[in-house]
C-alpha cells in the first residue's frame, strides 16, 4: 500500500506518537513547561488521529469523569455569563487543558512497564532539579534564568528550574513522595537512586521555605508511614518530629518562617484576600464571576487593610468558589475525594509492588496539594496544574493497570 511504513500500520504510528508525547511531557516537566505542553499536544494528536483515521478510539470510562464533566461544564457557563466572557473562557482553557495529560495516560498506557518508564522519566529529571536546587541554596547561583536568589539569613532560597520557590516546592514534594514510595518497593541500584532522591527532595522542600508545603508534610508524611504499618508510621512520625525540632533549634530562619504561620499580622494580605473572596461569593453564590475575574471585582468587594498582592485569593478552594460558585466547588472537591479514594485503593490492592508504590506516591502528592491549597493558589497556577494532573494520571493509570495480574 502506497505511503505505508514497512512493518508498521497507521494505528501503531499514531499510538507511538501519543506515547512519545507522554514521555516528552514526563521527562521535561521538572525542567521546562514549554516542551511539556508540546508533549500534551503530541499525545492528544496521536490519540485523535488513531480514532479518526484508524477508527480505533482508545477510551475507558470511569465514574471520575462525571464530576469532571460537570466541573468543566459549570465553569464554561460561569465564564460565559461573566463580564469578560472571552477573557474568562480563554483563562479556563489555558489552565484546564492540563487535564488532557491525565486522560492520555489513562487511555493510552496499557501496560505496567510503560507506566513505570514514564514515572522514571519524570524522576530522572526531577533528580537533576533537586540537585540543582541544593546547589542553589549553598552557592546562591541560578544559571538557568540568571536571577538573584533571596538570601534568608543562612541559606539562599531554592527555586530549582522553576524559578519560583512555591512552584518548585510542589515539584520537590512530588519527587519526595514518588521516590519514597518506590524506595520501599524496588531493589538494587534503583532502590539506592530512590533513597538518594527522597533525601534530596526532602531537604529541597526545607530550603524553599514554602510554608504551605511544610504544612502539607505535617499530614502527608505521617500518612505515608502509617500506610505501611503502625510501627513504621510511628518511626516516620517520630523521626520527622526530631528533624523539625533540630531544624527549629539550629536555624533562626526556619524558626521565623514556622512562627509566621501563626502570626496574623504577617498573614494580613492572605486574610484580607480571603475575606474579599467571601464578599464576592456572597454576591454570586451560584455561578461565581467566571475564571480569572477576581482582579476585576476586587476593588468593589475588598475589605480595608494591607495588600501586597491582589491577583488571586491565595486559596484554591476560595478561587474555585469565586470563579464558579458553590456548585463548582462541590464538583472540584468531588474530583479529589474520588482521586484520593482511588489512589488509596490501588496502593493497597493493586497487583505488583511498584504499581502500589506509584499509586501511593502520586496519591500523597495530591493530598499534599489539597492541604497546601488552603494557603496558596496551586491548582490555579498553570505550572502546578500540569503537575497536579500528571499525578492524577499516575493514580488512575496505576489503579487501572493494578487490576491486571502480575507478570
């Protein structure tokens, strides 16, 4: 047949295109978002072409898609009826298209080895990211963006390849929980790699001085330990408490950052943004004001007081509430309740130690996002939204493949 590749039909070419896009996304995400976005486009293009030209639609239904469809649909309605519909719809598409990676992973990856390779690709460049961040905190040098790092009374604040400490802290959290889970499941050199990456990621989180991720660790790290056993949980929690005590004793900056969590004066901006968000919600409880319109309504509903930023509510849940009202928030919460439930189930019941570890690490990362989201805008930040949906893809694909018998 003219134009046909030897030994490879059209469907195989399209499938390989999708898989290449997924791998490109995974390997580039810890370093650069541009090739990661290109990876999403490649994965979706290959999937679409396979369906259109080969009539082979790779699709698998999951109840998770019910709240997902409602969440996206309700946000479209909210944005359409907002005072800036085109602006809001574009902002919605710009942030939410990251979910396409989760769908591609769930529909295209059909064997455990491929999924593990995708995870290893992400962790390989995450290793470079963690090493670079630790170098930054010691030397203060940032080669990648040629920017000046903040000096925090004893160490430079690490920003990794992401260029911003909060964004990098979320990546370090994902690197920690994935590598820690796999460290317990693997053997040989890969286990040593995971152990080293786990330690590096833990210290990288500390030197970001990102309080929201620190708070995430207070809950997610003991949950990691107790997931394995009560004894291991007590050991992990006790060791973590010891590290906290040592850090607070030795580092004035860590003491200052930890104390600032409870200082209302140092959190005045965040508290004022939250109150302003509630004022907006009270006026638009059903549909909200549409995506990315917080700044548009800010002056009208703001409470008096100090602000050093006004771009968003500094809280993922209030951001959703303002954008799409109470129905949007219910749908948003439903997504992550189902994800945590699926991840927990797979981490206990999936066939294969590595798949269970992958489900556990990605599920705990999402739990960390959900905790940190009370204090920061992680889901509403595109870079972190990419990572968030990638972790969601790992959860659901691990659960799907975990139903297969171990080879």
